């Protein structure tokens, strides 16, 4: 097998440690245990790690940030060891399941504090000048040859729009794994490259350089036509079948694989340079962030509301989603002021810009929010000349708080990306409790759930 090392984006920034790493894992464990004993009455920060110290999950107050590499922690801690091969066990008893999804202060807890980065010897991804809490994906090992059993993505068999196509892209790799295919072959000028390259992996130099980069990033083969596969056992998969595919694989494994794919996509997001597979000039994924946040984009604090009417099918789709998840069947469609304020006020975001992105089918949403005395002073839309699907999507992914429509596959992708990048304050599944208060009713399992994007 020939090994490849993907070229990482120049946007990944290295946070170098001021102190040397502690090489001996026993010393690391001892330090954390001592800190745990000394600070057992102050469970503000929970550190969870596996036995070889390679993966951490930090929890501050109610907000959760996922970090993918070693972290040297100097804060007040309680320690929790991996409980079994499938997951982690936290030792703090102060946080309820519903509270653990969000932090009390969006602009304080959404990102890793910049001072902490100096204590980390990791490469953190940066998108459009805004930092994430996610490390660079590990290099992939790809076989450069074409195996006997080939899974072929058909040329022009497109099912649904962008959100659906992205879901199909993720399912492609899981399907190939489950069915034990040797090679995934993607036709260069097909629906899948059309769906991906308008946002990521534009051809900026030669086609050969792009092909090598894309193949090494995803361990696939790009072909011009089926003749290149002569002599192989070919199975052509339809996009609709990929959309509805539900793998029996362990949920955690599936989610981890999808997170890795999302991060791999954003290693090479388009910035308005180059063309797609059909030689069309690509747009800039940073356009909405640049136009809306300006020179302060790296530190700006803002929230995003995603309004979707879903071509008149919104009520039907949200009702079906409600049956599965328990969320309110209309709230995310109407985006009424009280619903929005129930989310933004507790996390201190009503004093910061609120940006609305939408499909343009329900202008009444913006009008209602603009009239509200609390939301009105902060609500705004992305400048029209800078607003397009990719730019709006990136703006939402990198926000300090995101309110989406759980029936929208695009909202689902935004939410999944935020989880992949370790960003908190993602709100899709909300409902009123018996006392009439708005509460979250579903967690990450719904964000990555098979029936989320209906």
C-alpha cells in the first residue's frame, strides 16, 4: 500500500506550548488526581481523557468543547477516566444532561480561551480568520491503486439540494466501509464533485494537482469515465439510495467518521480563487463573514438564525421531525421573538449582533424580529452582494450561537460542523415544558440522527 500525507491548509495555525510536554503518562495522571482532590469542591471544569492521554473533552460550566489532541491543563479540574471502550464517564455531579449542551456565556465559552492555546501543542483549525477548537485531521493512508470491487458514484443522479447532497457524501464513505468495497470512484464531472467543489477543493492550479490533492484527502479515485474501470467489479450507487442509507455501524464510530470528513472538507475551503470541475469560477466561503464582521471578524461576538420555509413543505417536515425528537412542531419555522429570546437572553447574546440567513421564502420572520424592542437593535441581514449559500453557511458555522430549523438538512449540516469544530451553543431541538418554559429536548444524537434531514 502506498502512503500519502495530505497537504494541510495554510489556514491551520499552530499554538506552541510555552512549557515542555509531560512525556510520562503516569506523571500526567498523578498531577490531575492531586488537582482533583484539592479542588473537589469547585467542579467548574471537568477533564475527561482516555488511558493513553490522547483525547480530551473539557467541560466548563454547562458548555462542552471537544479537543482532539493532548492538552496540558493548568486550571481547576476534576478528573474522569474512560469508563469503557465506547465512551467517557464524567465525575462531576453538578451538571444535568439537558444543561450540558450549552454554556452560560456564549462569547466566553464558545471557543477555547486564547490564553489556553499557549498551553497546547496542537494545530487548531482556523476558518475565515476565526478559530475553532478542533485539531487538524490525522493524515490518511490511501491505496493509490484501483481495487477489484469498485463503488461508483453515478455521473448525474442528483437527489435533493445542497444539504441532502452533503448527507449523501458522508453516507458514501460509510456505505463503502460497510459493504467492504476496495475503491470509491467518483466521476470528475458528476453531481458529487458539483456539490462539493462549489464550496471546497476548487481547482486553483492544474487539474492534476487538484486530482492528487482530492484523492489523497478522501482516499478516492477521480475518473473521467467508466472505461477507466474496465475489468473491475463495479457497483453504481444512486444518490437517493445514499440519502436514505442508515448504517448498522456503532453510532459513535459513524459520528466520529463524519466529523473527520467535515474537518477534511474545511481544510481546503474556497476563497474565490479557481474553478470547479465544470470550469465555473467559485465563490468565496468567507464573503458573509468578511462583509458582516469586517476587520473585527476574528474576535466578533454574534449569533445566527437560520430561517427556512422549505418550499412550502416546512410544516409537514417539522411535524415529522417533532414526532421523532420531541421538538416544537412550529417554533423553528416561525422564529417568533419569544422563542429566539428564550435562547439568546440566558447566554448574554441579546447585546451582540444577530444575523439572519434564510431561503428568502418567509420575509415576515425578519420583520417580526426587527419590531421586537430587545432583538430589533441587533438583528440584521447579510449584505445581498456578499450573501450566497456557502458564505451564509460558513457564517453560521463559525458563530458564537446558532439557532436552526431541525427539519432543514442545511441546518443539520451547520450543526454537525459546529460539533466537529468543538463549538457550543447550537439550538435546533426546543420545546416548552409543563410550566411553559422553553427547554432543549434532544442532544447530539439528534444532530447526527438518521431522520434529522427528512
